[in-house]
């Protein structure tokens, strides 16, 4: 079983319990339809496990097949620099079928962020180093597709539907 090689730190985007018993790390791609399905499952898991679960999202854009995955990840990081990562993250997945540069600009505007500043950041690839750092960490951890989940540092190799992930999380909780 593959292990998470890059530990979770304060630099990661996390939601849920700040000190959850279980840490669920996802390597995801904003243009991946399976990641969008997983996003719904993760939201349900968060509601079910509450503060016992810390959820961390890391970027793993598959740029050869998803041309908007990288700009979407950079836009999420742009929003994150202004305290709005999760708002942008959720908006992208909620409207994945509309993913484009125009959509990202509109999402920024809807969040009260500067479209022009986002445009400049995307042109300069200001947030590309953070996205690349996540991607390299995924490669080091054996990620080769999306979504890939790690539960308390161990890769979850089963299905990523709600029941399988909930059972795996519960199993880890019970073993603590």
C-alpha cells in the first residue's frame, strides 16, 4: 500500500476538524469528472464525521487531457491567497461543465475578487509553483490518476463512493 510522502502542514488547504482523528487527503484535478463526483462524496463525509475528519485537497492537474485543470488550480490558489480557497474550489466543482478562463473570471467576480488581478496572476503563473509542488508530492506518493485519496497517510485503493470511503474512515477511527 502506498504511503503519503509529503506530510500535511499548515500550507495545505484543509477543512473540517482542525485536529481531526482522521485526515483525508485528496489529490484532485478540477476538470476530472470523477473528482467532481468525489467532491460530492467528500462533502457528505464532512457532514457525517464532523470535526473528527480533516479534509485536505492537493492539486494534481492532468494537463495533457484537461486543458483547464492547471488554470483552475491556479485560480483556486489565487482565491486561497485571499482567504477564499474553499469558495473557489466549491464553485469550480459545482460548475465544472462550464470550466473556462471566462468562468474563472466570473467566479472570481462572484467571490468579490479582482478579475484583473486573477488575469494577471494566470498570465504570470504566479500560483503555478504551489500547484507544481502539490503535483510533485503526489508523484512521490504514487499518485497516477485522479482522484486519489489517502486516509491517515495510507492510500485508499478502494472505490471512492461515499460508503466505501466512510467505511474506510470508520475503520481507521475504530483502530485509534
